[in-house]
């Protein structure tokens, strides 16, 4: 199937919303994809695109036409400067050093940077993000820091066949999200779900999913 057929099929599949009937935003995860492929996805209806390397974000920035721009990868503090003022949402606010630096640079540039707090929900050594027990405090800290506006939370579930385990972790994320929603109208997004687990995530209250392989096919890294 072509990229545009995939896009239409997935937009169709998420059209009825998540398990609470809330609208779902589909973010195309575009790492390794060419501007041409990304533009094909946008022409087919993709509204939001996410890169996870600063270099790729910069290289493709002017060649991609339209689309809200997300950054979804691990962000080194020495590369923040390349993103300031160019993102619609940085989904990977994963540590204090980044919180402080991103806020300071945003203030200096006179912009407010929209972010999601990334949570290492599976407590995996290979993944970044705040531990669940620290995530709410991190959100409150970021929200009260000039230069940042928190819009919600992001997580990547562990690779597992155990649907009960994954569902439990996804429920923990939804509970965190709802605790913040209850006190803060800026909170809108629970970004959780990739090509392998998006259905499970929508069944547990995610309202933003990030699909790469499902839309573009298998990645080859050169
Ligand atoms: C690559 C990537 C995705 C999409 O992964 P697929 O399994 O290809 O859908 C989602 N989120 C992040 C942060 C990614 O880096």
C-alpha cells in the first residue's frame, strides 16, 4: 500500500476517537523519511509530524510543507537552540536539566515552548523520562516556569505480549493525565501508542498516537 493509502486507512480507523470518545491526533513519526514521503503523508491528511533527531528536524524543516511540528526524541541540551521557536510541541521533556535549559532559552528568545512531560512508564533503563512517581511534580514545576507551557504527557510502553501488564501501565498514564486535567485547562494530550500498540493505547485513554512504520513501512537505517 502507498503512503497516502495508509494515511487514509489509519485516519479512518481512529476517526471514532479513543475509548472515551475523545478525538485522537495522529502524529506521523517521520524519522529516516524523505521530505517527499512526508509531503505525501500531509497531502493525504496528516496534520502533525514528529522527528526524533535534531539534525533531521533541521534538514527537512523548510522542505516539508505544512504540518504541526513535533519533536519526539531525546534532546541534548546543546541542541536546544536549533529547535527554539520552530516546534509546535516538544513531547520529550524528560529531565530537570532539559526543563531548566529549555525554559531559559525560550525566555531569552521571547517564546513559550509547548511541551509534554515524558514518563518512563515501564521503568526501563534503555528509555528516558521521569519515573511515574516524579512526573506530576515535574509537570507542576514546568508549568510554573516561565517559557514553558505543559500540554500533557508522553510515554512509550515497553515491548511486551502481556496485554494486562501494558493495560495497567497505560491506565497509570491516564490517571496521571486526568489528575492534571482536573486542575489545568492547558492539559490536552496523552501521547501514547506506536505502530505495535496504538489500539491498546486508545483502549486505555490515549488521545495522541505516533505512527511511523504503519504509515511509511519498515525503516532502513543507512
Ligand atoms: C519512531 C518513533 C515512533 C513510531 O514508531 P513505529 O513503531 O515505527 O510506529 C513513535 N514514537 C517515537 C518517540 C519514535 O521515536
